[in-house]
């Protein structure tokens, strides 16, 4: 990583592994960067090897690499705000959840929980590869469903993945959004140890 790249490590109340501490969601990507097929396969494997309820693996992820027709199609399925920055990514990954198992409906909460943790595992692999990811829920679900041929799967989110870009030569608006500090609720609002929730 070169020095002009922004780092936004979490301010933590206890020690944290760098893969988790240093993950954050940038909007400035190096649009000249491309991911090899092997690199994208590694992301697919991280997703594939996530845990799931009854090992039913109710998910699929479609990777669209920059320069492909599919990347253009997925870009058009992002909302206007996300389109402004996410098209600089090297890959747009469309996460799908399957609410059916052998034609029978699955528990909805479990389905989306499973798809969520697989997405998180994929993003951890992104970080381990020195890349960055940004989840997006601001998407056109119906349009994306057609774009990727989701059929009976639900479109959950799109993840922009790529090499973090430099702040140089970016618009003031984008830079000011990018440098906004990360924040979280107080630890006491989030986790409780050795006693009931107060
Ligand atoms: C499911 C989900 C949907 C999100 N949707 C968007 C989005 O549409 N556009 C966007 O710019 N950021 C989106 N985000 C990113 C969050 O705003 C970001 O994760 C949050 O502000 C915390 O910042 P951090 O990831 O840098 O710690 C989304 C995150 C998640 C998990």
C-alpha cells in the first residue's frame, strides 16, 4: 500500500486482529486495477466454505469483473448514489439467497443469516488479499435479478471489491465523505459479559 491511501482502523476497547480492525468501506477504488480469475476464485471459495444452517448452503454469488458486459449490467442495477463511486471497483459481487430447499421454503431468518455470514467471510478474504470491499444495499433488486438470472433466488446485496484508490484528484465531496471517521455505539450498548443486559 502506498502512503497516500487512507487507513481507518477501528478504535477498539480491546485487541483485535488486523483483518477485522482495518476493514472499512471505502468508496474510492483504483479503476485501473483488475482481479485475475484465480483471485476471484479465492473469493468464491471463501464464500463457499462458510458455515450454514444444516449445511444447506442457501446462497450463490455472481462475480462481475470490470470491463465485462456483466459488470456494466450490474452497475446499472445500483442506485444513483452507489453508481457514482462503485463503478471504480474491480469486481461487483451480487449475493443471492435461496429461500427454498428441494422446493420447500426454508426459514427466512436462517436463509439471510447464512447469506450474511458467507458475505462477511468473503470480505475477510478480500482484506487478507490486501484489497477492500464495500457492501451495498442501495440496489434495484428486480433489475439485478434479471441481470444475473437469479430465477428463484433473492438478490441480497452487491459488494464492490477492488484496490483502494488514492484521494488525489477526487471531488471534494467524495474526499470529505471518505475521510469521515468511522463510528460505533458504545461497547456497553453492543455486548454484555457475565451478567444480564442491564
Ligand atoms: C447490508 C449493507 C448495506 C449497505 N449499503 C450501502 C450502500 O448502499 N451504499 C453505501 O455507500 N454504503 C453501504 N453500506 C456500508 C455501510 O454504510 C458501512 O458499512 C457502515 O457505515 C460502517 O462503515 P465501515 O464499513 O467503514 O465500518 C452498507 C453496509 C451493509 C452491511
